[in-house]
C-alpha cells in the first residue's frame, strides 16, 4: 500500500510516498515542522486527509 504525501514549500510542490500510514503521518508532521503548507496525505483508496485530519487518519488506518 502506498500513501502519497503532498505539500508546498518555498521552492514549490512536493510529492512523496511512504509504504505505511505511520511513516506517512511522520513525514507529514516533519513537513509541517519544516514550514510546509497545504500538507495532505492521500490513502491507497484515494481519500484525502489534510494536516488537520492526521489524527483521524491514524485512528481509521490504525
């Protein structure tokens, strides 16, 4: 399963991927801490979770 992480920083758009929900959430939080904005995770089934819903994603994907 591949989770896509999208974000924007001062250089432009970023698009990363991770194999687990835990790794995707960790990377999303790192991007937020580094000052990125519009951070979101796209799940393998196509659902989008903005940064404000990362806790919800963790609960659902567990």
